C-alpha cells in the first residue's frame, strides 16, 4: 500500500495548482469539486462494504486502487473542469475502497491478538507517508525542480506501481486454499497411478 498511498497523497497538493493555475477555476468551482469528492466518499463506504462481502476484500481493493490511479491520471491530463468532477468522484470512491479493503484484509489475515497491532502499524505507516510524500512534492515543485505536470506524472507512475503490486498480490487465505487444492489433486493423481500400476 505504500507506493499506492504515497503516489495519491503526493499528488494532492498539486490539485490546487491544476484548479487555479491551469484551468483558472473560481473558488466556487473548486469548492464544488470538494463537495463531489466528499459526497462520493460518504456514499461509497457502505457500497464497498457490500462489495467486500460479495467478491472479497482483495478484489475490491484492486478495483478501488484502479479508480485512484484513474483520478491522478485525470488530473494530469484534465483539459477542463468537467473531467475533474469525474476525477474527484473516482478519488472519493478510491479512498473509501482502500479504507474498507485494508481493514477487511487485516481482519481476515490476522488473529484477534495480532489485529490491533496490525491496524496500528498500518495507520502509523499511512501517517508517515501522508506527511512525507506531499511535503516532498511541494518542495520539489516550489523549488522549480519539477513542473506541476511532471509532479503529477511521477505521482501517477508511483500510484500505478502500487496498483500493479495489488494485482499480483495473493491473500494468505487464497494461498492456503490453493495449496490445499494442489495437495488434494496430487494425492488423487498418486491414487490413480497406484490403481493403474496394480492393474
């Protein structure tokens, strides 16, 4: 989650520059985008909860992080405020998805004794890169080392790396189930071979 989260939060301080400098939006328009993001986030939490129950926490998390990546890409290429409305909605849905998915995964993959420290560790890590990533990005852009577009592109690539990691990650529960299935299949094949040899 570190790459994905760092990419997302590193892009956040650049959003204001896209709003004002690139698109020349009014404060009312910027506020409207904020309302869209907050509204979608609020609505998305129960929907993601239902989705986690239906398809599992990791698939829901993969879908949510893809939405987050699309949001960053949307801000990177946005030619008009309309695309930012879509990007803000995607970002809100992605935030709810990652919160719901991570908590669900930690609940599934840890014992009751491990759960508290695991949640605390995740929140602590989130807080660290939540401070470091946007601060670093702001300093680089403010010093003229990066342009806003270059900063957004780096954030998008970092986010994409996190999404890719989620796509190839397999939960501990899934790995155990697959190992059991493989073991049963191997056992069945050995039984068939023994029968064949007896004949």
